[in-house]
C-alpha cells in the first residue's frame, strides 16, 4: 500500500507555532526599523528580502551606525551562511522520502524556525516529508514575519517605550521558541553535538561577536557530528 503524501495543509499546521511566534518578533524589528528612520515600506522590504531576524537587526545596527554598505552586506552574508545547509540537512533526515524536484521552491522559504520544525517533524516520522509539506511549512512564518514587521513599523514607533517589560519580552520570544524546538528533538544521539555547539558559541559570542559565535558554534557542532558518524561507520 503506497504511503500517503504529506500535504501542504499538514505542513502549514505544523508551522503554526512558528508562524504565531514570528509575528511579535517581526513587530519588534518593525519598531526598531521605525526608530532607525526607515519607512514602513522600507522595513517590510528588508524583512521580505533578507528574512533573517538576527541578521536584520545586525544590518540595521551597522547601517545606522555608519558602516559601509559592503561591510554590512558581508556581515549579513556571514551570519546567514548556515541557511545553505538547511535544505541538504532536511533531505538527509528524510532519507528515502527525500525529493529534490521542487527543492528550489520550498528551500527559499526556509528560516531557522521552519528548519527546526521540519527537523522535528521528520525526526518523528520520515513519512511527514514531502515537497508540498515543506512548502506549507515555510510560507506561514514568512508572511507572519513580514506582516509583523509592517505592524511594528506602522503602529509601534514609540508605543513600547512606555512598557519596558513588553519590550524585553519581545526580545526573548525567539530564543524561547528555539529552545522549545531543541528540547523536542533532544536525545542522547544529539547531545554531544549540542554541547559542543554551546561550549564554543557562548564564549565566542561574549569575546568577539554574535556572528563569530554562531559560525564557530556551527563548525564545532558539525565536526563533532562528523566524528561521531565516522566512529559509527567503523
């Protein structure tokens, strides 16, 4: 009996926690963009084109701080290099269910949150994977992020300044969301990779920058994972 194909609707349902979580974080970026002097249209354009929360805040800080455009562009590029690995990692997790005919389409919608949700879903069952499912998983968070940005840029300008607790909560939403996804896939198999990434990322971020911390943490985790795979193959 053939395995039923996971649908676009099923992927969209899977993305709902990410979609709901991205909206208030998008509002936070929209507020920051408005404070930096960007119009609502410009703020939404940044979110629609870059579509990477931390990188957008970094680009905003660099550009408003007077950094050259080329420096800002290279910094954003370095921070977003991890996105190149998302599609191959999902296809590897899907194994025999992997399909690449329309990977160019669903791969363009992947964000950190969508990637995390995809890994969680495929880890539960490889039957969850299909290209329609991946497309449904990615579209909701994208438009939620853009809509949140526009909302924050239009209505949020100085509204949050009177509520510092709300302002702080908006900044904590993204880390809390990723922590929840990490706990959903945590097992003894991934423990060494996670520990290695944390051990390298935290001090590198504190001593140098968030970008350096993320990149070096990714490299450390990848190396530990590779060593572990090589050890199992022997």
